[in-house]
């Protein structure tokens, strides 16, 4: 019998749902991590095997402090970016009001609401947030914090302009609102350009970052930089939430940075993910022109609004796409509560991830989404 191997009909699949690093990247990391962990265990011994300070491994905090030109006492290192964000939300008075972007990192939004916080979303533009809306919300509400993702925003992919970002900081400072920037994708730009650095002064802004995407999810390490006056309060919250962070991982990351291996690995990731990003942009422009806000320049995600897929067709579309081999889901949890109803009217909103897949598979997956959408129109 003649084989059908290699034909397009052969059970191809792609899962656009989870923003995981590429297997090539993780495979490349294996010898670096195995050697690095052994090295730091031998170097630090029981210091990283015993209980340690709950704000993190001191040498890593010192490195991060030098990187951002702040006192390392302001650096909190924890078990992943989401953990340090969650600890900050927990540190706020219950039922606080937090300003967020109209669409943002869904896990952070859900976590904030778990603490009873009230979220107000401000509209995103191609270059940041709508500053007039931000001013209006800040004037009319007692706001405990603003949370935003300025580089390769999740899920929209936009980059704030430097002018927009600094104006957000000015507005927040004027109204006494802590400005929290989640910079987890800052280093992951693939178009040959570099993102701006963010200057941290005594008042802030507060920075939160993660090594999940630049090293690996399994390492579970992230950090936050807070104003000096807030360290004691946040440290108390941490001490009553979890006793110890993952010290062997933090020691490995400190050594990885200090040795220059981290910078080299991030450069490798930029080169690895560039053709995947280009395939994504080409396919989106070809099959869904105008259905996404910006050309993606880095990060892990791109948004897609399917205007012809109304609410009554969502389940059918997702099931049909799955049958065709393409995993997607409605991404309504990414929207602040005050934006959900309006966004539902514009069609199905989905989030696409791309770094884990080969360019041809990305192009195929987006073409299948187009076919599925046309079939249900």
C-alpha cells in the first residue's frame, strides 16, 4: 500500500494555547543547567540546601540590584514571576482598586480578584495606554496600584512608546499610585532592535520580572523591585505566605548571569525565535489583515479577533479548529471586567503563541483557522 506520509492531510496539529519555550531551547539548556546546578551546590553547600532568607538568595539580589542600579535590599526574589506579583497583590488592602490594561495577563487578573480587588481596565492603543482614560480613572477613584506590561504586551503584543510609558509613570506618581511594570518580555525582542531600559528611582516604578521565558519554566524564579519604604511590609507578607524560595535555582541563575552564560542564552533565543515570529506575522497579514493591532516584534503572544465568529458560534469554531488539528480557546479572562461585554460584541478573541513551533507549522495553523472561520461564517 502506498504511504501517505508527508501529505498535508496527515494528522498535523498545533496547540496555540500555552506560551511554552521551544524544545530546542530547553535541550540546549540541559548541559548548562546540569553543570551550573552542580557547580553552585558544591560552591555554596548547605547555604542553598538549608532554610534561607525569604526575600531570596543574596548574591542574586545583589546582581539584580546592580542591573537596575538599586539597593539590593529593595529586591525580592521568589518562585516565579506570578508568585511575586501575587505577593504584591496580597500585600494591598483587601478590596483595593487596581488599574490594569483593558486586556492583560489573565493569571495576574484572576489572582488580583482572588484577593477581592476591583479591577478597572484602561484602553490600549498601538503605543501604550489611553492616557486621558488613565487620568480620568485616577482622578475618580482611590487606586491602590496600576499594573501594566510595557514590552511585547500579553496578549496584544504591543510595545509602549517611551513617551507613553513615562507619562503613565508621571500620572501614577502625581496621584500617589504605585506603578507596577511587568517586564518579563523586555529581553525577548527578535527584530534586531533593543527595548528601552526603565529607570527606577526611590519612589518607583515597581518592577516585576521572570526568568521563566528567558531560561525555563521549570526553574520557577522571578523578582520584584519595590520602594525602600515598602520592603518591610511586603517582607512580612512573604514570611507569612511561604518560608523559603528555591535557593539552588536562585544560586544557579546568579552564576549563570555572572558567568555571561545568561546573556549568551538570551541571544540564542532571539535568533531561534526570529523566524518563528516572522512566519507568524506573514501568516496573520496574509490570512487576517487588520484583525490584530500591531506587527509582533518579540515576546510570546499575538492576539486575533475573529469578527465573523459571534458568541453563539464560539464553541463550534473552537471544536472545529480542534478537529482540524488546531488548539485555540476564547481568551476572555484576559479582559478587565469593564471591557468584557464590549469586546464580546466584536467577535471571538483568541491568543496565539508561537516560540515553540516551527515556521511552517505556524503558517499552517493560521491557515486552518482561516478555513475554519470561513466555513462557519
